C-alpha cells in the first residue's frame, strides 16, 4: 500500500481549499439580479478553483442558482391532434429519429404558441448536438416566453458561440438598467463571465466596455473589465482596471484578489496579498488565497499557519479542517493530520453537505492507522467509505488489511461481496485475490483463481500477465510462455511481457539468445526501467559476459536499489573474484530485507557467507 505522504499530493492540498465562506466583499446571495443566478464572489486566486486554475491564475466566480419566475403560459386545449403530435414526437425521439420529433414539436409550438413545446424541441436538438436547430427552437422559446430567464440564458449562451454579439447587446443593456443598484455590480461580473465564452474575444471586450460605461463609478465595472482584459491576454489593461477598482474600494477582497491575479509576475502575488492582510486581517478569502499561494510554492509550514488562523475564527469550518488535515499529512505530522481529518469527518456526519464527502479523509485516516499497524482502526475508517469512485479501492484495501493480520478467509469474503461494475473492476478484484493467496504461500490456489478468471476474460492483459507470473512460480514454463506470447500478440508494446519471458529464460539458463532478444526488445521500449536493465545484466551474466553484466547491474542498482537487483550484482562480483565487495552489497540487501529468499538461495548456491 502507498504511504500517507504519497497520497497527499499538491493537487489535493490545493483543491481542499474549495468552498470557503465569502468575506466582506461577498455579494448577498438573495440579491435579485434578474438573470437566474447570483455570483457570490470572483476571487483572482479563487478558493473554489481547481489546482490548474490556481497555477494559471484564472478566475472562477461561484454561481448560486436562483429559482426562475413562473412563465405566463397560453391557455392551450390538449386536443387529440396535439396529444398525438406530442406523443409521436417523443416516441420518434426515443427511437433515434430526432429530426422528425424536432420538426413536429417546433410546428406544434408555432401553432399553439406554447413555449414548453419550443423548449422541448430545443432539448431534442441539443441532445442530438445540432446547434443550428437548437438555436432556432431557443429563439422561438424566448419569443413565446419573453419573461423567461431560462430561455434568455440559453439564448445568450448560444449567441456567445456565434459571431453576432450585437444581438445580445440590447438584452444585456436592459438587464443592467433594470437591476437594483445593489445588484448591478454582481450583474456586471456575471455578464463578464458570459462574454468570456464568446469566440470573438475582441468584440466581447468592446461590448463589455460599452455595457459598463454608464457605471464606471463602481468598482465592479472595472473588475469586470480587468477580468475580461486578462482573459484576452491584455495584461496591461487588466492591471490598470484592477488598480482603479481597488482605488474605488480599498477594502474589496475581490479587487485585491483580481490585482493578484493580473500581477505581471507570480512573485508579486505574495506581497500583494500579505500587504492587504496586514490592513484587513479578517479578510477570509484573501487569507485562503494566500495559503493556496504558499502551497503552490511548497511552503507547507507557512500555509499551515494561515489555515490555523482561519480555524480560530471558525473552528467547525470543514474546508479549513480538511486543508489542515492534508497539510499535516504532507508535512509528516500524522497526529495532527489524524486530529483534523477526524474532526472533518465528524462535522460532515453531523452536518451533511452535498458538495462534499468524507471519502478522501477516510482513505487517508485509514492509511495513517495502517502505517502504525492499527488494523482495526484502519478497517473502521474504510468501512465508512460509501459507494462511489473510491469504493472499490476501499474494499480492496480492506481485504488486504484483513489478509495481513491473518484473516485470509475474511479477506476473500470481502472480495466476493464486492458488487463490481464491469470487466475491468472484476479483473482488479481477481488480481487482488490472487495476490493475497500468493502472499499467504498458496500459489496453486492463486494460479487457479487467475485461470478461472481468464475463462471469462481470455484477452485481459492484466490477468494474462498475472497468470503467467503465477505459472512461473509453479515452474509451469509452458503455461507461462503461452500466456506471455498471447499478451505480446495482443499488446506488442507491452515491455513487461517481453521482459518477463526473457528473464524467466535467463533465470533458468535456457535459450539464452532468445532471452537476450526479448530483453533487448523490452529495453528498447523502456530504456530506463531498472528491472529491465537488471534483466539485461542477468542475461549477460548467464552468457558469460561478466563485465557487461556488472555494468548493466550497477546501472540498474543506481536507478533503483532494489534487493533483488543487489543480489544479482553481488553474485556477479562474487564470480569475478570481488568477494569483499559482494559481501558488503549482500549485507546491505539483508539490512533492507532480512527475509529475502533470493539472497538466501544465492548464498547457499554459491557457498558464500556474510
């Protein structure tokens, strides 16, 4: 199993900062924008952004859905003719004939003036990926329901993908004019997001300038321009607009975060954020952005300090608890990591949050417990992982832990009870079961498990490889070679298949020219693979080329000081008469792996001692 630190990556640390409560610059989510959605904030180094967005310093405004107003629907009688048209179009659509369904519903919408029929026609065209037909239906839908925010949003969205932005201008102008003053700033930011999707970036920027010109006394107008300019690559204009926005509203978190985003150099981001925090230490989103910047720079200790400050103001904030748990695991403070992650899991159990789940924390908690050999606690955490993307991995780890403590039957029951989704997952379960049997010194049963699985998945490359290795352990060279030859035929670029077959021949000291050719093919596919380099050294040793063997094996051991590679190199040195060097190397191997079978067998065969 992977160690805890291998699990906690920079990516998870960055994404852990998602969902932080907006600070003093957040917009009231109840504000009426008339657009069907409210942007709560749009930080330059956005706490809700993905790691890729953070490192590229893009904006990711957060959007909250607002219930659209009810449409004024016409009084349309559901005649037999209309019912037949609706039902026949749905049946045609289900059978894959979207054109007939679309035309029928669009005609019915024009006849009855019912926007619901136009909307359904648009949905059919969208489902069939027919943009032109969808836009025709959406235009009719908006014509029939001019007050529908949903229809307008779809309409504007399609306009952004065309080159006719002028068509959107009167709609957007009217919305800004009719918006209450307290909601207008939010709407300008939302319009900027919409225009950012336009294909013609220059025309979109010009349109935004025209739209916000009457409102340039507001900070949000300049923030919208800064974000749009930055998105089009005009960094100088973006910096200028961000500076104006900050001058208009010096305590604006959004303005300072935008300034950080559009800064000319990434090294300027940290001082921009720290200077603001000195003046406004309670700015939560800015502090989160600063912490994310520190994580991006791998300054984990400093980032942890920032999240500890955040936790003081809200000891139950799940975002901060998760971030601290991941940071401490990354740093190596597993006790603190366990404490924070446990609190995170507890908070989610008491206050379920659809936007979050505890899977990541549970897996890390299980790994921490497993690393200290606390199997019961590790199993307790894994048992709480619910069905989802990580469920299979959690069940496989449960089985591995049970087997490790001697309960192989219990482990196999866990594997048998997994409800696999598809052939790939079924093969994974089989591989783990075979692995556990091998580790329990039951190689014949492992072989049979894989043999049975191959009857239903005869061309599965992973099963073929594992089956071949199981056969090799039983010294069933015929079954091994047949499986590996088939794997090579199915996957000619699979270097491990060439290497396994070539090494097995070299290990048995048979068909050495053929073994050499196979390993040469594997090495050509993966020249830096230490195990393949080891195989090349070993076949050279078997062929009597001791100097070449030593050179290859030293190279392999330099790439990866694996015990088996060390045993091979030691044998070559011993045969060459460099017995002191060989013994020194073997002692190093024994220190790493006291029970290494390859070392024991080699020492016995050579009559060597340490």
